């Protein structure tokens, strides 16, 4: 189909959008476009794209599985000791000058 080629999509997309082919309940034009582009890639690029998609899907599944709790500030990993500008063992008011 010339329309599909000009639009850079598969003929199935054009036929579905025209109502000449039934649309599956979960069909999307983006998914058809992705399949068309995927088929045009060399096998190494297809493998890379699949790995990326799997990684992103796993990340999304992981985000859904985590309980929603308020953010907790991480504990500082800084070595314990007096803060800069302070003298160790000196507390405000000890010498009556503070």
C-alpha cells in the first residue's frame, strides 16, 4: 500500500485505522509502528532493543511492587565528629561567653 509506505507504517495500521481490519482490544498504532521498525533492524540491534525493553519493563514492575511510603532521608555516611567550626568537647554556654 502506498499510503502505508508514505506514512512509514505497516499496511495493517492503515487498514485498521480505515476500519477494514478489526482492532484487537489492546491494539495501538504505536505498537504496530514499533513492530514494523523492529523488523527493519539487523538482528544485533533487535537483541539490543529487546534487552532495553526488558530492562525498562522490569524497572516499571519493580516500581509498582514497592510499597508507597514517605521518603526517608538517608543517614549521613560522614565520619562522626565535631561539625566544622566547632571545637570538640565545647558546648554552647559552657564558658559563659555564648
